[in-house]
């Protein structure tokens, strides 16, 4: 399979938190690089925002596991993400420390949102990796669902308090 390779210019200009850079997204997912600073994360310093990213993937046996399409982030980098990312700054979400389960990388060859025009320029029948995600096991999936539920309860209580 071929992978898309988007031009990179690290350190040039301001970060575009609302845009996905296809090459950095894949490298971040495969190599567990921080989504903000681009440096490697370690098992002791690897976080995600489970409400803002990813979702449940239904497996062939009908079970569901958490799949995340956003690279992990260092704890120190979460402050910048919460401040500067348009999506995160509206959610009031706390980061969740990843478990020792690094999940497994799943490559996506379907056209991901925003890449439709580019996909039309590719030769017909060419299989291209557009993005990837990590599929996590049942234990981490349970932690993510717990974090999402806690966030939902807090959001409902805030709304009820302001009503």
C-alpha cells in the first residue's frame, strides 16, 4: 500500500489545531509521538482526551473496543492543547493517562474527511493509507468509557445548575 506524504515544515508558522496533517498523524500514531510537540511519549507520560477523540469500534464478534485516531500527548503538553485547541477549549475535559496497553495500529484506506479532493486525483484502484488509529483492549476501553461517563455527568450537572 502507498501512504500519502504531506509536505512538512516543523517550526514554520503557527500550529493549526483544527487541521490534520496526514503524515504527522500517521507518524504520531505509529511511533506514539506527542500530538503537540512531536516528541516521543513514554509509558509513564502518555495521555489522551477520550471525550474529544476516538470512538468505539465494533469487532467481528460484536464486542466494542476504543479506537483513537489522535496521537497521544505529554502531560505537560495538555495545558497548551487545552488552551489553544478550539475543540478542546470548549469541552472542559481532563486528560486520561494511557494504560500500559499501547493498542494496535489499524491503517485506514478509506477517504477520511477533508481529503476527498486529493483522493479524486489518485489513479483508480490505488490503495492508499490515508490515516490510522490505535485499537485498545477491553481494560483501557473500560477506563475510557468511565471517563466519558464522568464527563457526561459533570456536563449535565453544569447545565442543570445554569438552568
